[in-house]
């Protein structure tokens, strides 16, 4: 029987400390640490001074990130789902900036958590936009939500755009059969013309 029953440790000596790269999680940026601290206040309550510093840091980030994100999507098409999501996140972030703390410590905690959630949404949207730009994705007008048809920069021929426009019109009419037909035609066109 091992010296420590019901465990996998059978004695046999001590183990040294593990290298940091094996044990530690990926490093977070300072704003990610601030967001994490703000959104996890239900576990550990900070001092009022720390909460004031955290709130001011989140307010500064939200103000700067909202302006940057808005400027980054300004040139994208109006029906682009990435643009629409970014504008919605910017509006939400600015709304959260307009909210002030009420009277008391609990209200200040609620404000800090709200700012943390707004900052987190802005940060995720910035990363989504960076991935879309890096991949050269052109989202197509008339489609939104999880069924977005994304065309790469090399696939923006007139036939692709025409088929996508047909699908968008079918989606606006809620004609599911026409949407499936347009999707099938677009898939066949991509396979025959843009394969390789």
C-alpha cells in the first residue's frame, strides 16, 4: 500500500520545482489583468483605492479602444457583420462609460464589473477585426449572424458577388429553399473556379 492512500503519490522522493514555461499559463497583457480583476470581484473585494485605480484604467481603455475600433471599421461596408458587431460593441462601451457609480461600495463594485465586461467585449472585437483583416476576409452584404458568407480577397469575382447577392436577397425574403440553392451554386462555383 502506498504511504499516502487514495493518491497517485507513492513516496519515492521529492520532486523539484517545475520550469515556469511548463506550469504557467500564457502571459496576459496589463489590460487583460485589469479586466480579469474587475470581472472577478465577486471572489475578492479590492480596497476602495484599488477599485478607483482599476475603474479609471478601464475607463481610459474603453474610451481609446472605442475610438480606435470605430475608426478601424469606418471604411468597411455598412452591411458587413464585423462592422455591425464592432459598432454595437462601441455603443455598449460608450454607454457603460456614461454610467457613474452610485452611493456606496457595492455600487462601485457593480460599476467596475460593468466596465470590465465592456472592456472585454471591445478587446475581443479588436482581435476579431485583426483576424479578419489578416485573413483578407470580405464579409458580404445582406448576410448576418452565424451563416455569414465570407469571401477571400481572391474570390471576389463578379460571379461570386452575384451569387452572394442572390443569397442575400433570398435571406431578406426568408426563402430558405432559395438560400440553399444559392449556397449550393456558390459552393460549386468556388470548387470549379477558385479551387487550388
